[in-house]
C-alpha cells in the first residue's frame, strides 16, 4: 500500500528534522506492520461473520508502536478502526478498509510533521481537509518525501515556498490549478495567464513565478551542500487544460490530457530511498523555519 511521507508542513516543527533516516524507515515499517495486523483482524472477522470481533483486549499484543506513542493517533487508539461499529460496517470490503486505514494514518503523519518529544506546533485544522496534501500522501510511494509549502529561513528572513516533493530520482516543485472544472489556461512567460471557464475570462498570476522562486531556493541549498539532484517545476491542472506551447526547459505542465500518464509514472516508480535523496531532504530541512512551543510536562 502506497503512502508518501510528510517530512515538513509549513513552518511547524517536524520530528523528521531530528533524525530523517530513522523516521523515514520507521514510518515505512510502522505502516506495513499496522496494516498487516488490521488486515489479519479483518480476515478473521469476515471468517467468523462478526465485524466487531476485532475489538479484542489483546488486539495489539506483540506489536511495537513508533516512539512517542502518546501522540500517535493509531497507537493511542489501537483498535479504533476495528472497535468502531460504524467503521466496521463501512469496512465490509477490503478497499473500504484500506481507505479508512489511510485516512487514519494521514492524521498520524500530520502529528509527526508538527511535533517532537519536547516541542509542539499548533496545526491549522484546514490541513486535515486539504485535498492536495491528502493526494500527495495517499497516492504516491513511501519513498516520496514531501515538504508541503515550507517556510525557508534565508539570511534570517522567512520565505514561503511552493510544494516540494523529493522522489528517489528527482525533486519536483509543485503547484496545483484545480479550482474550476474544465477551465482552460492560456499560459505564457508573462506575469499573468488567461483563465477561461465557460463564458468567463480572468487573469491569474503565472504559477511558474512562485515555482521559479522555490526552484532558486532549492538549487541554491543543494549547491551549497554539493548535492547534484534533478529539479523540475510542475503545474498540475488535472481537471482542466493548459495551453503552453512555449514552455522552457525544466517547466512541466500536467493537465487533463496527460495527467494519467504523469500520475502513473510517479506512482509506479519502484525504488528504495536513495542516499542522495536523503542528503537533499536534509539540506532543505536544515534551512526550514519552525514555530513551536515546548511541551508541557
């Protein structure tokens, strides 16, 4: 089951900043073991014909949760998916169970991206409903590391950036244009693009301008640490169309016509975490701004 890793969320403190290699590996193991136990419960309950049978006192015996279990959504409530009758009823199919599992794990990811053992950031609740964040976390492999709209600290000044997705083979600076179904974007290198939706026309700011700033920050930091890693700027409009025949090198537009091939290319990438990938992620995390409070003991 695929699920990307959220290593940085805006300017919240992240435990990945403390030990990137340890937490990326730990997350993969935790997800796999948790799913195996949940699937085992589901199969046993189906065979017994009792959807609530998974609510056993020893349901997690022998399972080792990740560190800081008091903060882990799933470690706090180890039998939540099984014990909730409403969820059990909805999870009659394996696909429904997978969806419930991924949604539960998504909450855990936000926890990991906003707290450590000693520090905590208070998360804007809108991130729990953010469709683009959930898409990146739930549709791509475990080896994809995401910095979601991070804030970099450069020369003591905070600078907001676009989404950065670090795969084992490349780094993507991402922007989404998906507010309106079947919109057509007439793109250019100028400050504004023309958006046509039905009979309406309006100007929107060229999304590549913000992506150019993000790319410049990323390239500068990678160069500072002697890291060679391909960087691509991508604008995604999965429910619309982008007319941009003069796109320059390093610029990629994804719309309804080529979205599926782009998505499948990334989703089907089979590669372990790479040393150079982790080096790139560490370099960016070192220069991320974090706002947090000490945990109350």
